[in-house]
């Protein structure tokens, strides 16, 4: 307990720019750790997506077909307007 308090007292005695550097370093390390955990969990969720059948429930191929149709229609209208 006294070692921890001793460390805090040493930090408090440092100039403000050093204390800010320590604070931001701790924040950066914690952020990277949380980002790592989030990416790992997201990866696990993506792997279980086909097992749950959500890809079929979402009708992903249907959306892909509709997207291609929309692109073809916009290209058709673009060509038609350029001819006039």
C-alpha cells in the first residue's frame, strides 16, 4: 500500500507536462487494449454468422442483386442523358 502511495506522491511532484504525458500514455494503452478486445469479439461474431443462419435471414444475395440493378439503371439514365 505504501509503495502505491509513494508512486502517486512522486507523480504529483512532477511538472504538469510529465503528469499529462503519463495520463495520456495510460489512456492510450487502455484504449489499445479495449480496441484489441473489441476486434477479437467482432471476429468471433463474424465467424458465427453463417452458423446462426443470419446471412440467409438478411437475404444478402437479394440485396446484391438489387444493388446491381440500381447501378445498371443509373448507368442507363446517365448514357441516355449524355446522348441528348
